C-alpha cells in the first residue's frame, strides 16, 4: 500500500496570517511533535531515525536517535526556540533517554537508574520549553520503571513512586521544568501523577489529581486518570478519562478543579494529547472501539469540543476530499499547529498531516481587549491600536479579506463588505499579543 504524507495548513490565523493549502509527501511519517514555527518531528520507520520535516519547503532533516518501536518507548518534542529535542539514543549498546542539539547536530545520552531491560535503560518522552529538562522513565530492579527527569545541574533525578514495585512515568513537563506530569500504577488503569520541583533539589513526591479535592485522596474513584499533557505555564494539566468520569478527556487547574471536556461518542475513552501554553486550547483523540475510527478533537474555552474534521471543513473552510483526519497527536505550544495522521477513504492509504487550527472566529478569549467602533457599522470602522501591528479581517467562512500593517489607530472603509459578521484581529509587532473581536456590518 502506498503511503502518503498530507500536510494540511489552514488559516494560520492568530500568528502567521497564512492561507489554506495541502502539501503532499509520498512517505509515511509518524508525527510526534511540532514546533512554534511549524516544523514536525517524527520518524518514518520503527526505531527511527528521527527526522524533522519542514512542510513549506518539503525539506527533511534526518537527526538520528532511536525512535519508539520494537520494545523501545519515548517521544520527540521541541523546546520553544526549536534548538533542542527530546528522544532516545544509544549509550554503551543500550537505549537511553537523550537530548538532541540542533546547534551541534548531536544527541547526548542523559543517563538511567543503572538497570537495563532488554535493549533499553531509560526513555525520553518530553522536553521543557527552555530546553533544560527532559522527562521520561527508567528501569528499576524488579522489572518496573520510575519516572525520571534530567537537567544540566542535577543530572538524572529519580521521581519515585507512591507504591514500591509499581511503575511511574513522566509524560510531559512545563516550560521551566517545574511541573512534571505522568502516571502512577497501582491497581490499573494508570492514574494521574504530578511532580513539582523542590527548591532544595529534586522534586516533591507525586500527587494525584482528584475529582473532588475535598474527597478521599486514596479512593480510586476520586483519582483522575493518567496525565498526558501540561500547559507551558504549568497551570493546566490534561489527561485521559477512565471509570471516574465515563472515559471523557479532562483538564484541570488549581483555580477551576477538574473540567470534563465531554465527548463526541458517549461511552468511548478519550484523552488530551496536547495543551497550548496558556491552556486555552486542547487537542486529543477519542478511542471509540477496536475496529472503529478514532475521533480527533479540538477543544477551546470559547466553543467546547469539536470533531477536528468538522472544524477543518466548517470553520477553516478546508476541503479535504477523501482525506479523513484520524488522530490529533500533538500541538505547537502557541496553538498554531496540530499534527497527526489519517487515511484516504477511497484507497485507504495512510497519511500524516499538519493543520493550522486557529480561525479568528474561534478565539474569543481576548475579544474585550480590542476596541472597534461603531459596531454595528455600515461605512467606516475605527480600530483602536498602539504602535505597529498586523491587522487581519476574516469573514464567517474563515477566509481572510483584509491583511495589512497598521500603526496606531486605524480607520477602515467597510461599505463594500456584504452584510454579516466579521472577525477583526490585531497582533502587536513588539509584544506579539493578539486581540480579536466580532464586528457586524449592516
């Protein structure tokens, strides 16, 4: 079966002011991470090597390392500046968690807890935004693993377990390395685990995320399922559903407690694959059944959960034809890119994709910050602004009809616009902040 890589780039909306397009590559690519600039890291074959693909130029950079497969775990992700990646490499004939530097084009093994199981000693799953912390797990005597973290100052750190002989793993880490999230095994399925940095060194013992914070912390029906993602600021955690909340994906913050994201298929199990840096966007997968297609989803604070296929078609206006998005594997910290894989409904060829998910109609979180008047209007629209900025206006179908640079307050003649709702967005060139609001043209 011929396998194709399909990269879907929608309206890059809130950051890049791009246009919808498909980019096809005739090689299967298992996506694992995507940077804020849209580069995708993954692998074409089990165990690797890892490679970085730039969709706009079709360039592929093979970076070596040992990708997941054949009994080896781990994952590749980018630091915020794209200079470092997490993953695995060989060290003295065994696989160890590692950090890749694009400055030196080399992998550095980060160590283990001194025990090898088959071909591996440890595995790297995620890297912090600052590039200084890699998290994953390492084998222990007795055939179980402990979650581990590595940083240049302390080296490998055993994050431990709440129950002797029961495994843990670090799945993700905040931008500054202060919050590690993952899972704790005890009685199955895996339960939530959050490790927080100890200022004196190392990390405090892991804690569960509780459905009822005032309830029994030892009650398995009060302990949320595996933590699968953490926001860059460390304030939000995303995870997998289990019997505690009917299998629904969830997010949590100290301020809000657990927020059930709902489901698009009642009774199915789902999880959050990635969170944006501020926690306002979540993507993930709903696993319906062993023989049924998964449902990829995007969730926003403004609009809740949507099928990513419906979102691409109805919000972004992307015509995917026979291409069905099957999963949402990861998202850039900025929230500008989602990557995953799917299949062709006619040929059943598999493909991977990159989707630029944000349309101005979705992001209503900062609408109060942008002042426009009069609203509604029939002729002139005044947009309040300070300094140099980029202005974009999109129609309800998500198509950009105005893209320009502005300086200070700006007046726009909308008399030729058709009547309806439009979305106005201004992005400051100095601070990079985006402000968005709706305007009604009479």
